[in-house]
């Protein structure tokens, strides 16, 4: 975990597990960037250049997009992962990126990293099942997920306009609370290290 206790600013890296240009989850990530509370900054990473994990490729050296992703994770104090839900779970692109970041064993920048989740879906559950599966993945990655609040954005088609701007005030407030809680959680964990 990067130590930024001296400046008390929590630097987060956000990424969405969707490749679709106009996805609700990418829109939710942009909204989070607009809703950051004082004492937080956010950088984002696009997972689309990350290749499919292959141990043969790893043996020849980490591809440039993977190196950049890992470096950006290492430089961040905390992560914000915005995930869609595919077949009751996390999408392959997100699992693939986390698999790359976890390599090599014992040297992952994910270990000890505070993380918060949110997700948007056109369905009724707002990615609840995917987020619970993501929590399971975080166990083996030795990450520190924020337990509460949880942000599930159901019926996303009614909460974002045609330009991908978040228009729902309740959702905006939920994201604000999540970010405040992530800031507090990260500061607590940093104080212990």
C-alpha cells in the first residue's frame, strides 16, 4: 500500500470491467470521478488493451499494458472497481486483468490494497451477485474490500441520460457515501501500517 499519510490525500485507481464504449459501468466510473470528496483523487485505467492471460506470454515478459496496469495499482492508495454482471458473475475481462495483476505470486500490487465496488445493470439486482463473486476473488488476492456501503445500480437505463451522465440523485448520493467510506477505510489501514 502506498503511504500517503503525510498529505492525507487518498489517491484511487478506478477501472470498469466493461469494454463497451457506452456501458453504464463506465458511465458510473466517470460519475464517481465527478463526485470525489475533498481529500481524494482518482485516476482511471481502461482494461481493453490488457491481453488474455497466458503463462507462456508471462514467461517472455509482461506485456506493456499489464506493466502499466500493475504500476498504476502499486501507485494507488486504493482501488474502485466498477463491474457489470455477466451470467451471475464478474466479466471475463475483469477477472483476466486481476489475474495478470496477481502475477508473479507473492509480488502482486493488489496485496493489502483497500478496494470498493459498485456496479450498474439494466436488471433488478444491480450487479449484486457479481460483486459478491468479486469479494471472493479478493480473498486469494489478499485485498481489503470495503464492506459497507454497497452500491448496486439497478435499472441503469433509467438513471443515466443518452450521453452517459448520471441523472439519479439517490444513486449520486450512494456513490458519494461509498467514496467517503473508502477514504476513511484507506486512512485507517494506512495508519496501521
